[in-house]
């Protein structure tokens, strides 16, 4: 799968997640351009509303171990990519 921010290609979603978190500094929402104080909160709220693009971005940018919600979203996105 291809990184949405550059030409990097990963075999597994988790490798893509590691790449995105290490290489890309996200200053606004990569889906809608929201430019607020807390991008992860915005992504989480839009994910809870059911927006799949925001779910994918949230799962790429969040730490999956920080909350039950983040793990749930990560697992849902993994199901989409499998």
C-alpha cells in the first residue's frame, strides 16, 4: 500500500503507519484540510461520525495503544485493507 503523503510503498498497514508517524509532520487534516489546535481530536471525532477517510487517517497518525477507541478504529481499518 502506498503512503498518501509521498511515494513510499509498504507491504503491511502497520509498516505504513510507522513510516507516516516517523517521516511526516502533519499540520492539518490530510482529508479535509482542518487546521486547528488538535488534529488527532478532529480525526477521532470525524472517525466516530463514521467517515472512513478520517478513520484511515486517524489510524495512521494515532498511537493505537493509547485508547480503546484508537485500537477499535485501527482494527476496523485493518479489516478494510485485508
